[in-house]
C-alpha cells in the first residue's frame, strides 16, 4: 500500500488541470494521513484481526479499482498511443 503514496501524486499531477494540481495532490496526502489516523482510532475499539480483515477488504476494492484508471497523457505520448 505504501507504493500508492508515491505513485498516486505523480498520476494526479499528470492528469489534473494546472489550477487544481496542488490542491489535489495535497488532498491525496491528507487522505492518507486521515486514513491512518482513523485506523488507529478504530483499532482501539476492534481487535487486530477485525481491523486487518477490514484492511484486506479495502485493499481488494482498491485492486479492483486499478483496472478502471486511465493511462496518463504522458505515458500515452511516450508509448505513441495518442
């Protein structure tokens, strides 16, 4: 999951409009920190097994969502598909 914290800001910066680029990359990092904080709070209520199962379900949803992400314009140009 840590790989996404490096890859997603680059992808967002490539496909977002210039006037929204900074806000969207900051929002991505904020959501990562917010998710970690929420998992710590939920971890005080649930057992570690329940918390890991919830994380597994969310990771599966993320994996399915990866198939619907469009290629970036820079990747398309570098591979001459545009």
